[in-house]
């Protein structure tokens, strides 16, 4: 099959690039999503709010480290996949002066600003949120500097990807605080209210996530046939199937497990936390598959 051909002959250097890219995606989405979740749920209990802010800051530093590591990895890839090429000043300069360098600068700057969410909003009203939101936007712009969204119509493709990434970031970053909230006593009004309201907010986010992703994929591939016959299309089908399973879990949470939690049913918190943990595992798999998509295949060459 085409997807097997795309993976044939993948070397250790490329595997390292895939893993680093997947980690960068996860860290960047967690960091930016933490800001979005805090804005959407200002009534989050203080302990959970502090944990979310710290998690976002740690994720931001991890993403910064991985973004910096991508630089020599890309240089090494251009030089044939070896350490000597990764340290070659000419190749490093070539990468930095191109679109990869622009993405690196935007991503690192944005991830540094994202951490302004740690500022106490009561002492600096609006400053922390303003700086962190600016950071979110810079990270989003970083992701559209390379890849298929640089083609025409660039504004449309980049806009679709940014909407897709914002919705994904919100969802990814929500899993940890929701997992913590599901462990609160069922009679706790805060936990039940936020869990129920998240289901309502997530409906909009999921709609944007799916709509932007479908339109973007359709535009890049140009129809059904490439979806079925190219490695990129088949990887994309695999990703869509995992996303569909993720949506089923989210629907089960909204319509069954969260109402059971609100009613205080025995075992409901445990089942809800288990479902959220499974969502997290599926998200990690989706990000790994996305890294494969962006590293070893493309809509143009399969």
C-alpha cells in the first residue's frame, strides 16, 4: 500500500525528526491550550487553575527545547542525516535563514510569552492574559510558515490550519484539568458545573476542528482519489479514524458519564477519568501520526 511505501527506507534520523516533531506539537498545543482553557473557564477552582498554569509553562519550555533541537536535526537531514551535518555552520545558517528559521523565532517568542499566564491577574489585571494571548497567536503563525499552507491560496489555507490548531489546542489542554475535576467529590458544584459546561463549549470547538480539517484536507488533496491512493491520503484516513474514535469518547462523556457524575452515581468519577485518560492516549497517537504526515509524506508526492 502507498502508506507502507512512504515508510519504506525511513532512517533513524528521520525517526528522530518525527518524534521531536510530535513532542513539539504536544508541548505547543498544551501550552497554548492552557491559555485558552483559562480564558474559557475563569471560575476554575484555584488549585486546578494553578496546576493548569504550571503545566502550560512546563509544556512551553519543553516545546522550546524541542523547537531548538529541530534546528540541527533539519540541518543534519539536509546533509544526509548525520551528526557532522547537524553541526555544520553553513547548513545551520541555511536552515535558520529560511522558513524553518522564521518558524523557530515565532515559536520560541510565542512560547515565552504564553508563560505570562503565570502572572497574578489580580495584581496585573489583563497583562498576563494579554501577553499570553499574543504568545498563542505567534505560535499559531509559526505553524503556518512551513508545509503545505504556504501555497496559494495562502490566506485561506493558513486560516483553516490556525482554526484547526486553536480548536485542537483547547481540547488537548482541557484533558488534564478535566481529569482532575473528575476526581473531585461528585457533590462538588464547581466540578459538576465546569464538566457540564465544557461539553457545551466543546461542541463548538469540535465543529471547528472537524470542519477546518476536512476543508483543508480536501483542498490539499484535490478530491477522493488521492485520499485513497496516496500515502499522505492513507495516513490521513488513519488519523480521521482515530479522531472519530476520540469523538465517540467525547460524546459518551457528554451524554452519559458527566450526567452520571452530576447525579453522584457510584463509580462515575472512575469511569469518567478512565475515559479522559484514553482520550489523552488517542491524542498522543494522533500527534505522532501528524508528525509522520508532515515529515515523510505530502499531498503533492504521496
